[in-house]
């Protein structure tokens, strides 16, 4: 799974102050996790952020469980 996280999530001190983001976007992982915690569905997130995929959301959740 770590390889999948590395493909989808990046940490760059010059992007979003070093927060983990979905590769190729400025969408922070913590935003995705917070939306899910608030009851927003995966489908709603995908509609609001069309550059995301279900696998991006899964990787965000996987990363959040490692902290």
C-alpha cells in the first residue's frame, strides 16, 4: 500500500505549507478526511472535486490511519 500512497499523495514544503496533498493538485488529504467525517459521501466529493478519483480518496484514508 505504501507504493500506492507514494503514487497518489505527495508532501512538498512549497505546496500547501508541506501538507500531504493529492499528486497534481492542491487538494489536501486532511480536507478529504474531514469531508468524509462530516458525512459527505465519496460521490459528492468526486462531484465537487472532479480531478479526484476513488483511489485518491482511499489513499487519503489509508494515510490518515498511519498518523
